[in-house]
């Protein structure tokens, strides 16, 4: 089901439950700003999700509401995870789905990191 990113944060979403320790995950990185873990339904040989620890529905919500420290910490965490996973060479893709047209399925900001094979060009179809 697509998410309306203009709605309030839902404390019962799966990522909120993961952050509270109610649902297990395969953590690859954690600091005060972010949690990174393997996707349970990988779309590439290497597929890691990085989520901020704060209550943010979407990228625009995060950009407006998060502190400078949270923003910097989250962006640094994404880069750290990619480097530590050995994705920088030969390359990786970042994806953040926002809203209905972006096919966002969880109302918590998250970034997908895809790697492990040639991913091909991004194709936009009308």
C-alpha cells in the first residue's frame, strides 16, 4: 500500500518496531543517528536499508524537521555503510521512495543501497 508522506508519523510502522527492538533484523551498522540492516526481500545481491533513528516520514519531512546533526549523521552513515560493505568500487545505487507515485511502502524515511551486480541505467517510462 502506498504511503501519503503528508500524514503524521505512524509509531506502529515496521521500522519503528525494528528501532524499538520488537522485530529482529540483520544489523550491519548502528550509531546515534542511523540504523542499517539487510533488506528481508533483497532486490540485488547486496541490498541494505539505512534508516534515521528519528521519526521522519519522508525525505522532505527529514530535510525540514531534522537537526543539522541528524542530517549530517544520517548522510555520513549511508556513506559509511557503502564503504564498509565494499560497494564504492565497482559502484552502488541509492534509492529513497517517497509517496504514492514514488511507491513508498513504509512511512519511515529509508534509503536503499543496491550493489553486487551491474544495475543498468534508470529508465523512466510514462
